[in-house]
C-alpha cells in the first residue's frame, strides 16, 4: 500500500500503454452503459442515485488528492489550489450533479468536455503510472466529468 500512495516512483507513465488504454476502455464502457440504460436513468430515483454516486466519487477523488499533497507536505496555495481548468470543471460538475441547473450544464459542457477528453487521451502523469493513486485519481476525475454530462442529459 505504501507504493500506491508514494510521492516518488520509478514507474513512468507510458502514453497508449496497456494501463492507459484499459482506463480509456473502462471509462468508455461505463459511458456506454449509461447511454444504454438512459431510459432507466430518466426515472427520478435512479437519476438521483447515479448523480449522487458520481458527485461523491468526484468529491472523494479531489479530496483525497489534496490530502495526498498535505500528507507529503507538498500542498501549496500557489500550485495546488484548484484553479486549473480540470479542477474548476470538476467542481462545476459536482455542482451540476447536485443542482441540475441548466446554466451550469451549458458551462460545464463547453468548459469540460473537450478538455477532459483531450486530457484522458494525452495525460501528463509523469512518474505516476498504474497502479499508483495518482493514475486512478486522474482517470476518475476526468472520466467522472464526462459521465455526469450523460447522466444529466438522461433526465
């Protein structure tokens, strides 16, 4: 477990490696399942449950990311404050999942869709390859952003 959360590793991320393609495939299957079960997700209870599950996963992912920085005394207001496009998109996605506001949908769709998709196709994870915490955080955060659009769209 120590290597899963370690700050530095010798295992460099390789673009289009098996773990990278597996993560993309898994997220693609999850989005396909959301699409296939869209009629079920139009029901209020199922839609609410799915929205809350994705919002919780996104918040836990982002929260654990910050705790990881704090644990290694690397958290800094200049580098870790969630002001990057991906972090802002994630927070907007959580707000969208909870409130279902049309204006948030429009902003999140245009701010997050292309950036998250491009980030997942060409991630810059440095030395954090599978099976490191940072690898999972990255794909949960960016994949969750995309799946929330589909869930909201099913309403």
